[in-house]
């Protein structure tokens, strides 16, 4: 079902709080032999944690009365890392499929950035960069886990 990632995050955020109650109610009403088990909640927690990064980034990108252009590249790196981390740590096929689909959608929109985002991040005195920001982003988006050519890093504006 196509939905917005932030809506799914909010749904999971509230559901996880009531996981025991929801599990009991659902499992007691089932007659078809399908039950909610801890593995289902583990998957929900993984997806919740990944989507939390998107929700945080959405709030930052939506600032109206505060400057935020310097935060775009840093938030994008956090998002890529949040998607890659669980897929590497948890090899379950369903988890990997969901996270690969998320990565593919991310690549469709965020593989190339205008120079202003990089410049703003580098010039921000509040950001302590130990390495070049573009190199960090290039490392986290390669190799493309889903085989799409859209996942190739193309920082054409750098030279």
C-alpha cells in the first residue's frame, strides 16, 4: 500500500507503545491460526527506527523561520546510514526487501545535490567536519544495493 513514510512512522510509534495490548487483543480474536509474534514487533521496531530519521529530517527541512540549508547534506547522510545499518545487521529477507525498496526510492530523488547544499554545510561553523562531506555521502550511497543505475553517485558539480 503506498503511504507516506512519516505517517507510517507515527502509526508504528504509537503501536509499539501498546504492543502487548495489541498483541493480546489480536491473538485472542484470531481463528485462522495467524498470530502476532515477537518477530513481527522486531520488524516494526526496525522500520520505526529507520522512519524516525525521515521524520526528524522532514521537520528540519520544513523550517520556515530558521535557516536550514546547512543541515540538508548532514540529514541525508543520517538517512542513508539508517537505511543501510539494519539491512547489514539483520539479514532477514523481508527486512532486506523493505529496506532495499526504501533505498531505491531514496536514490531516485537524492543522488545529486546542488552546490549550495554542500557549500552551506561546509561553511557552517557549527558543523565540525573531520572529512569532506561529499566523500562521506559518496561512501554511504555506494555500492547500490538494488542494482539501479540511479544509485551511482554523480557529484558533477565538484569537478
